[in-house]
C-alpha cells in the first residue's frame, strides 16, 4: 500500500513481506536486489515493479527485497496464495544468479559491519542519510526482516479507536511471530532478537523510536504534538536539509501513515512461508477489531493503560514468545481476562475465541504456532544446541525450502 486510500477500518489490509537474498549454496547474504528487480522489469533498472495485484521494491540494503499488495484487500487467503506464487517467481529469477530467498526475521550469521551494502539507486539519499546519522551497518538496521501490516482508518474517530487497539496488541505480537533467535552464529538468548535489536536502533535520537510501544493519542493533532514534532525537532541538527522529515521516520512498533490513512504495524518477524505471515496478519486484524468494538473494555480504559506496562509485556514476549507470562492486572482487564496471570498463548486463544470459524481459514496456522511454538522456538529445537556453521546452514536451508514450497517448518 503506497497510494492514499480512504476506506473504513477493517475494510482492507495492506501486507508487506521482506525477504533476505542469499547465496544458494552458502546461504551468505547476497546484495542482489537490484538484479532481481531488473529481471522482473524485463532488463530495465527499477526500484519498484508491479506484477498484477502485487509489487516488488527495494529496501535499505541490497540483500533485502520486499513484496506487497498494491491495493488494500480483505481476500486474505487469496493474498497468501498470490504471495506464494511471487516468492516462487522470485526464486526462479534468482536461480541463474546462484541465489535464493531466505525467510525469518534475521540472517543467523550475517556480519553487518562487513557485509552491508546500502541501496544505491532511487532514494539513495534517504538511505545514506540514515546511515550517516544512525550507522546502519549493524543489527537492527541492515539485518532485520519483517512483515508490515497496514490497517486503514477513514476519519479521526476511527484513527483513535484503531490506534488504541493496536497499541494493546503490539506487546503480544512476538508471542505469535518471533522467528529470530540466532544472531552472529549463536543463540541470542531471546526468541525475537529482531525486536530487541530494533529497540536500540535509534539511540542517537530517542524520540524517533520512543519506547517502541507508541504513546496514547486521541487524535491526529495530539499525534503530531506528542510523537511527530518532538521527533522532527530532535533530528533537525543531524538532518538540516530535512531529508528524513517524514512520518515514516517514526520507528515505533506501529506508526500512523496519514499519507495513506493507515496504521502500519511493524513488530512481526517474517515467517517461513507467506500463508503463516498472512494468518498472523488476519489474527492481528480480528483481535484489533474486537478491541476496536469495545468487546472487553471501553476506549477510555484502553487508552489509560500506561506505556511502560505495555513495554514490560513486550519484553516478556520478546524473551519467551508464546510462553511469556503476563501478570499486570490492568492490562489483562482491558483484554477481558480475569485470571491475574496468563501465558501469552492463552491470551491469544482468548482474543481469537469469538471469531467465526467458518471464515477463519487462518486459524489452523495460529493453532499450530500456539501449540507447537513460534518459529523461533522450532528453529532452536532443530538446531538442538549445535551452533556450528554447518548445522545452521542445514537448518536455514530447510527454512528456504519451506519458503519455496509453502510448507510449515516442523
């Protein structure tokens, strides 16, 4: 979703999926995004290529590529199929180059300091400015891959309700989506290291990311005053020409995109195949819809939950994913949960309990995650304590094959 759409909340989804381009044999990162886009564009240099309902584009680094639906859609099962078709098309294009796509939220052994190649074509000034200010040759910048979920709003009232709902769900997303337990060839100690690295990516200008969980806001004016203006003031001395003075500079876990009337959710690691990604997006949307509709609590009660409370819950889920224990009474109350201690998996079961199973094609994917563990936990189980390069290559080669085949990693 790059154009401006004015449609009611929950009347469409915009999904963006990021993948790593790696060498087909070694699985080392390959800065081949430009070559892939050129192949998609029929031999012409390109930064964006439309292919039917989907589009491919570059990212900050030349080893990461993004695919997204161009217009909002509610046909999520079909969208998952379309994404799978495009992943396979990309792999066909990459095969003669000796490369392939790799899923998950981080490359497990990439050295950002020596292997980062910034995108040098269209928008290069933006990426160079980011690098000059924040030093992008490190985890949290050049080694992160995620799914972005764009949820629309039509007016100020819808924005306030949607923002409140998403803000409460953000801490719980790693409990479904953690897929980045390995960094620098070793166990990172947390199941969602991508989010952990993301938290520290903008320390030079703390207002840019805040506490990752966004502050409570009641309308666009307050969002401008509490979030955007402080960020712009803080970055001004580093970026006097205003290259980064745009709302996308905001690096919170969910950001308002007033340029396209949507809230963009950023705390979801990329999964092993598109159907799992889209299932998580659909589950997120349904849980947000229940909160938006004030099923368990009023808008005022939702907005009253302190940011620090949500940060604590997020850190628990970053560490332990679906097994994280949440014990803050106020947070649990607004989610409609009466026990004073609940595992994150139990919270997701509750949040999705009222969804019509006849339409919930994605429920089997979510049930598998909650029963068998997040992809991060399954990756660690497959590694089984052996963090040799050969073992990591074996496990992540299986993940690449799952991506190609649209298969679940077990």
